C-alpha cells in the first residue's frame, strides 16, 4: 500500500489530467462517475491528512464557502485595451499603416474577440499564483480564489519546459447556456436579470463567495503571453505553446498573409459566431512577430500592432405599440415597450426594455413610432433610436405613468434616483406576491410553491404576507380548485420543513432591500439574534465590515415599519430560527477581538479561506491591504516584497501559521 502522500499526489495528477482532457481537449477518457469517485477519494484523503494541503489541488476547484475580500494588486505589465474599428475600410487603413511603418513582410494573426471580462494569470514555476482583473489597467483586484474554481484555467502548467515566471492574458466568459439558466433563476427569485453574459461574467468574478463562482461554470480563453523569456518570437506560436502547457486557446486563431485573408476571416466568423457556446463581439488583429510588435510600439493609449474589429450589432425596425409597466417586489416600476413582432438575430422580438423615465425622455418616444431595436450581446433587446421623420402626427408622446398600474397608488421618484416606486408596499398585489415568491425561493426558505399557486392563494385571500404561509391549514388548501390530497400535504410538509432553515437564510428571506444572501449572513453573525438586529442603530450597523450607509439605512427602515415588525413577530411565534445556531455560536471565541489581520502568501497547513474563516470566528477582522490599523500580517510562503516592506515600515507584527494557530488554540 502506498503512503498517503504518494496516493494524494497520484490522485491529483490523474485529476489534473482528466480536467485537461475534459475542459481543454473536450475529449474525456473517463466517465463523470469515475471522475467524481476519484475526486471523492482525493477529498477524503486530504481531509484525513490536512498536512498535505495544497491550494492548487484539483479538489479546490469546488470553491470554499467563505467570503473573500479583494485586494488591489499592481500589474507587472499594464493591461491595455485596443482601438476599436467598425468597417473594412478602417481594417484596411490599419493594415496599410502597419505595412508602411514596417516596410517589410509581416503576418497578421486574426483571433475572435471574446466578450467577457479580461484577466491576467500569473504562473510561477508552473503553479497558478495569482489572477488579477483588469481594474484600471495599472492595478486590479486579486480574484485568485475565484479563478481557481474555473475548470479551464489550469492550476498547474503541463510539460517540463515551463518558465519560472510567466503571465497570460485572457478572457473569462460565462457560456450562453449558463447565462440563460442563471437569468431564469434570477427572475424566479425576483432579482434583476444580467443584461448580457459579459456583465454576468464580471459580476460572477467579483462574487465574494467562491462557491457561487464555482457553481456558475465560467470558461476562459487565453490570447496573450508576457514574460522576460518567451518560448518563440511569434505570437501565434507562443499561443500554441500555451495550449500545450494546458491553457485554453481558441482553435479559431488564424495567421493571415494578406488583407484578403483577413476579410475572409471577418466574413466567416460574423456568421459562424452564432454557433459558439460563448459570446464574441468582434475580431482582434495582431501583428504576429514580437520583434515587429516592439518596432511598432504604442500610442498613448493603444498598441500600434493590434486593433479590434467589432461586429455590428444586429438591428431591426419595428413599430412601438404601447408602453406598459411592471412592478417588482421592491415596488420598483419598470417601463416595457410592446412592439409589433419583428425577427432579430433569429428570434421574434415583441418587447424591449425601456429602463426608466430618463431613457424614455432621451429617445423622445411617441406611440406608433418606428423604432430601431438592437440585440448586441443582450438577451433583452433595447431601443436604440427612433425614426422621427416617419412619426405620425396623431402619435402621442409617452408620459411616464403617474400611478401604479397594479394598485393605482401615486408613484414616487426620489431625488437623485432614476427609478419610480409604488409606495403601497402592503396593498399592491405584485409587490406582495413578489415578496412571497422571494421568501419561498430556493436560497431563502426553500418552500416548494410556484408563482401560480402563490397567485391562487393570494386571490383566495389566504395569503397577504409571508407569515400567512404558516397559518395555512389542510382545509384551506384542499378546498382550492384542482387541489388534491397530495399537493395539499406536500405544501404543508414543505412549509413545516422550512422552519428549520438557518437564521442567515431566514433573514435573507425577509427581502430587506439591499440585503442579499451574503449581507444577510454578515448581519446574522454580527447580530446573532433578530432582536439584537432590530435594536441595532445606524452606527452599530455601519460598524460591521462591508456594511455601508445604504444597507444600514435600509435595515433601520425595515424594522421601523409596524407591518414588518408584525410579520417578524408572527414568524417568530411560528418557530422560525431567528438566532444563530449553537453550532455557529459555540465555536466562536473573542480571542482576536478588535484585531485586524491581513493574510498574505501561500500556506501549508490550511487554505487562505480557512484562515479567513478562523479570523472571523474568533472575533477578528480580515482585511485585504496593510494600513496603520493592521495588527498582524499572517504570512505564508512567497509573501510579496512590497507588502513585507510596508508591514515593516508600519511596524505591523508578522506572524506565521503556527503562531496564528497557537493564538486561537
Ligand atoms: S488582445 C494589448 N485579444 O478585448 C493586447 N483582447 O480592448 C490586449 N479581448 O480588454 C488585448 N478577445 O479583454 C485581445 N483575442 C483577444 C481578445 C481580447 C477579447 C478583450 C480584452 C481587452 C479588449 C480589447
């Protein structure tokens, strides 16, 4: 029998290999079941022998459940953007400019322009050590923990000849399929849908919870390599090497030797991109030779050796028939344009988002107008322009609704806000139903009841607020139209089960404005019972890490409202958990009370996330950057020299893993 260390290493290398086969080559050699069972063996062994912990273990891809706060990191090479062009003429101007400047033969690499969010990946001795977002181009957020969950980003490079230090630039993407599913779920939970996969990808990457990131199945493509020593003098060849090292490089990349070939690439992918699993918004053209790239250099903003050609967003003209308004659970009123059906990018469009009053005024919309609708990367089409010349004199100007379309209450628009609200929170049906839908949603109380049933119960006056759910009886339900014994018992059972949902989730379920899942958990830990939270002052709330004035004010407002207090009291009397569980409480100590700790470097005994959790659990505060307020730096291996220097200058105590663990023992 092998020793556990060897067993762990063997499993890790097998799993790295299978990940590569699956995510990079798309040629898995084992079944999902076999993969899962290897992974389980590894996880079991790692749990049994924590001394062999490794942040780059394939098991770490599942993401830990702890919140991370991002640290700002300087890019070793600035992250530039490209000049955009929109026509063949501009492409030909670029080509000729390069030709004149170089005055020798050159080749152009054509690549797809992936429409996600850019990332810089740093590998040291073949290990992924950092992933940084673009930020302002000079420095970005350290999102390493999140990027580690992306299956197509290798944690370890493959092959023997990997350089000591190498940087890759690429794009993180949310595939269309995941995007559509995600938006479906968000709508069910009354959260605003993401406008396009790009926003969803960058939103996901900035998620504080790596477990959520892991669940979103992000993808990646690498399009650039940087370092003191590079494998070859050709960009195209270097990307091929990157692909051998295990990074995902697009197979579409093509080296062209004439403008004609470039045009062919543009024409081919303008159509073919519809069949790709991820969003693209154009083509990037790059001079292949690195020496020629250096000779061409940069303008103040862009490289002279590359440009982006953007595909034109598909447009259609149709007629605006009417504007209607939707009311969400928070009372926000969103205008929707109802259009004469028109075909756009292969789907029939009947509605377009109009955002808010200002957007309508900016377009100067009238009923019957001929409007241009565009889809771009967006799923919900938008109106981009109006053909005013074709306007009919009888077409009435759109004036934003003054009263709620659902309950007729006069709408309000707060100073400095763009949205209109219906203030009738307790009497406006879509708001009431929306709040109940949110309350029962999977991540909240997880009660299995759909929007139609909620509507039915509301119409039958059985539900007016979320607490009414717990008053529902067998005879209430069995008498409903088309309801049988099974559906009645199932719903009652599901409601009963929901009483065991944790305080954190119950707090999220209440639907306090700006209090999402993460914030709810934060608040629950800072105020371990709802009575404490209810008594909390604005100031006490704002003292909680990451709670700003907007959230704090919203919590205060919520508990200042008689109706809300009444609902919370009733929920409490029904036995919902409104206190942190003993389990969460008992492992808590105040050994690090008042201490601010920065974590830096690579650790061997526990993961970074585990250390973060320990700090919070023992009453300390974990922050990203070193300042006068920092008490300790918990330092692992390879801590950055800049940090070390700053810590020493400010006289911050630097402690290692063992010392830290002793402190909380
Ligand atoms: S090259 C100096 N290649 O488009 C070279 N960029 O404005 C910099 N992008 O922010 C970028 N696909 O995030 C390059 N094949 C590709 C790309 C690509 C997408 C993004 C990138 C950058 C933006 C350019």
